[in-house]
C-alpha cells in the first residue's frame, strides 16, 4: 500500500495520473447537471441521489468554484510536468509538488463540497486554503525557475540562449510562471471583495454594460489571462517534450517571452486607466505568442516528416503526409494548436472586428453563447493536448497508440467544431427554423465529449487494475522523469 | 467498411440538420380562462430586488397586465394605428415614430435619433400574423398567444398608444417576485417542467424534433389540466401569469450611454436558469424574435 501511495503522490507520472483521474471524475459527475443531461432529466436524478443542495441564487457561485477546481488540477498537472522536465533544486521540486497537490485536492474536494452540498463554512475555508497553497506553490516555482543561475545556463548552441549562455526557453517558462502568479491576484482580490456575501457574477453577463467597476474589469482580465497563460505554458511544455530546438527555437522563444509579457500588461491594463487601449496591447502581445507556437508546429511537423521518410530517397507528397500522420500522439498536440485557431482565435478576431455590426445587434444571450463557447473549446483543446502527452508518458505503442491518439483528436475536434458552428449559427439560420440543426450539433458535441470521457475512463480503469498488480506498470513508472523521455 | 459506416452516419446527421421546418404547423387550442384584458395592482412598498435580494422600494401603486399582450390585441392595434396614420408601411416593415434618445458617445453606443423605427416586420415567416398590404390578420389558432416578432419600438408604441407605458425593470421585478420573500421564480423556489414554458419543458406546443419550442397561450400555467397535460398554478404573488418563460418581455428603461433595451423573464427558448426573476437580457431596440414579447404597465 505504501509503495502504491508513494507512486501516486510522489512520482511524476503518479501525480499526473491522480490529477487526470480527479478531473475526469469531476467532469463526469458535474457534467450531468447541465445541457442535454438536464433536458433528459439526468440532473434531477443526480441531484436527488447525491443529495445535492442547489440554491437557485447561488448558481453562478457554484459554477465559479467548479471551474476553479478543475483549472487548479490542470495547473497542477502542468506544474508536475515542468518540475519533471526542467532542472531545479530538489527542495523546490518537492516543496512545489507538496503544496500544489495538497492545494488542488483541498480546493477540489472542499470547494465542491461547499458549493453543491450546502454551506459548510469550514469547507469554504479549506477551499480558500487550497487556493492559497497553490498560489504559494506558484511563487516557489517561479523562484525555482530563476534562469540567471549559472547552473541552468544552456551550453548547447542548438537551443535559444543569450551570449552569456542564459537559457532563453527557461526565461520563457519563468516569465509565464511569474505572470501567472501576478495574474492570480487579479482574481483573488476581487474574489475576496465579491465573495463577501456572495454577490458573484459571471463576466459574460455584464460584458455589455458600459460602466464597470475596477473589480469587475479585474475579474474579466483575470479569467482571460489565466486561460491564455495555461495555453502558453502547455505550449512550452510540449516544446520541451518534443525537444524543440534549432533556428525556429531561437526565433520562437523571444517571441513567446515578448508575447507573454505584453499580453499580461494588456490584460492587467484592463483594470487601470489604460482600459481604452488595453485591447490593442493584448493584440500586440497575442501575435508574437501565437507566432512562437507556429514555429513549434512547423518544427515538430517537419521533424515528424523527416523521421517518417528516412530511408526513402525521394519521398512524394503522399509519403510525407503518411509520415506526418503516423504518430497521432506527437502530431496531435500541434494539430490541436492549429485547430484552436479555427475554433477560438479566428472566432474571437471575427467577433472583435464585426462586434457592433453583427454580434451586438443580437440579444446579449446570443453573445453569451459565443463568449462561453469559445473559452470552453480552448479549455477542452488544452485538456486534449495534456491527454495526448499523457498517452506518450504511458508508453503506448503500435496500434493502441494510434487508436488512443486518433480517438482523442477526432472526437474532440468533432465536439469543438460542433460547438463553434453552434456559437455562430445565427449568422446563417433563424431562430424559428434552427431546431434540427441544433439537435444535430448537440448530438455531435455530446457524442464527441461523451466518448472522450469513455476513453479516459477506460484508461483510468486500466491504470486502476494495474495498481492492483504487484509488478504492474506503476512499479516502473515510479522512477520515471519526463526529462529523460524528451524526444531525441 | 468502418469508413463507410461513419461516413453514412455523418451524412445522415447532416441531412437531419438540414430538415425543413414547418413554421405553420397547427398549434393545439386551449382555453386558459385567463382574461388578457385584466390588470393587476402592485402596491407601493419595499421588496427584495435582484439575485442578492437587496431591499428596494417603489413609492407608488401601479398596475401591470396580468398576461403578455396577445396577438389578437396587437393585431387589433396594428390595424387601428395603420388606419389612423400613426403607423405606416415602409417596404417589408411597419414603422412608427420615436422621439429619439440622448446620445452620449459612450463606447459601443449607437445613436437613436428622432425618426421612424421598425414596429414589426411584415414578411417574416415566423410571425404569427399575416399582412395583405392593407390589413393584419392573426394566423389560425394563435389568437390568444403572446405577440412576438415585435421590436422594442413596437412594444413602446403599443403601450403609448393606449396611454400606458412599458414597465421599468424595477417595476417588472417587483410584479414578478412580490414583496414577501426572495423567491427566484414568480411561484416560489423551485421549477418543474409544469411551471412554465422553457426549452424542452415538454409542453403540448413543443416538438423538439422539428420546430422546437413554441409559445403557449397567455395564462396557460394556471393549474388547469389540458387534455393529458397538467399545469401548475404559476402566477406571481400579484396574480401575473407567464412572468417566467414563454417570451422575453421588453422593459421600458432607457439607460445613459447605452442604446440596448432590457428584457426580462426568459423564454420558451432558454434553459430554466434564465427564468430566474433577476436575470437580464438585452438587445438593440430594433431587434425582434419569435421569442420576444411584452406587457404594459400604467398608473392607476
């Protein structure tokens, strides 16, 4: 038993497994409370069986705690990956992991207990304590990532480095971690302010009001930047996993650092007198960050093609395409980043450009669908990238690797594509005749996400069964570090 | 083989998605027994406003329509106002005069100057009325259903035509909640499918495989049994019906620096969460939809 607990709570892969399982459980359980599940009566059944206490006036508060608890587990997974991929002092690695693990578990278990099963204020205190521990883990991680320590200088010229040898990729990780910690305050401070008496609000519900308080702007900025930073961090993590290097790495890393800093300045500016130009600053920051990600996509796909056609003298287009697609676990994260543009970035840009002419002519509830839809899709895409990397960590090989990878890619893209069409449906169909289209889109969304959860459940059951074996896979994984598994 | 199966499923899904919808599918006729010409008095006093249930006060008595304005009532008005020259035909819409709003140049604010604005469209297939170029007629079976596809200007003009007005958001909210408690719905604290007309509430007017959710007659949720469908009496504490669900209701406030007009009550097209008393929606005053209607208020 002690050995298994040691694996689950002290090894990198064990910690990631626990966090993925917790997210999967929470998503499956609380996903039954909304959308089609509510339509089909599943919500009422779940509420009755689990004896939930859902007060109508507290719905917004419940949702805020729900997605914070999921987000904290995602941040924990990224932290485990960073602490395993990058060099740092053992003390920091241990301290960061202990803090963030205790933190996200407290936030998740007691936060959800508070939100959905009556108001036990001790639970609320433990939820806040959990979030606080995660914040301190972030501070420690930032310190641990300090790049101007000679110990961490980059000696290999194939990677982005300064003349003195400072590892520019590490600077990018550091910048993302530092700005994440600062940006967390933009949520924590108004969170405490609004939390006093539960006068909560969802940002999408106040977006059209011309007068917003500084605290409201702060919340709006916070939710945008935290998701953007989680996305930037997963880009850096995947880059490290796939051993991003060469000229593209040298171009990409400064771009990502610049993008991260400017993007943050813009978002923080939303809560200051800079608000009128904040969006312009955000665009200026988002562009280099996205260009940096594009470099990673080009590098990885080029590498996949080169590896795949090695041995073929003059490969044709078909052979190159086959080479590109032969490993969905390495092709997938990059494809998801590209696909994200169609479901999130381009939608966001289109909305910004035609806001007053199109989207603000529609009712606010229609605009809300677009706003919430596009960040749900972005969150889902980040989750699938983590799952694809996790598939590689599991050591999946052969047909199983292909099935696992392509299932995640196809199902998630099906669901996310359907969400995007659903968001934009008013552009091409009227309310009175939309129902058949809506039914089909809902079916695709539910099928895609539902089957994705089934796949995840199968993996989790497999891992659970493995844990009961004396010499299961877990006994090998207990010593694994991701830095040793970086692609050559 | 597998590929063919998946392609077939995808094609089938797309075909289903493009299936035509019969907008003129007949609706069942039920007599709710609720008089759409009746008004309820809301007494002056305090009540708990909003999601946070903060004390608010209205220091005058006022009256509000017990039901939404019906198609029968609105079509009567259109014919009368068209004949009197208050309204006129302008291409594919009926327009009427509006004195304009003060423009403050706030970000995203659209200037609304004095002029003629859309009241109702005349050629929208989802409208429950017809127009032959001279007179309006209610389509069969829709007489006692709430007027929809009416712009804010159309609602504002209707109420003003009879010497009434649109309720303010505060008036609307008090009329829906009453002054006794912090209930989220006009009838109390919980919602079931038999309380109101909302998305997938499975009322006799709904067909989610085809035209989706449709409006129910005004005052439908009054505890009556219609055939094999039982409703719960869902009137507000002051006796108003359909203050949650069926159609969003235009309210009268014109806010500084904002051209949007606010809607309350949720509709046949929204989930139950939007039926909570404090939920606000808004749109440009020219917006109309099969899910938007209104009711009037007046001073006694």
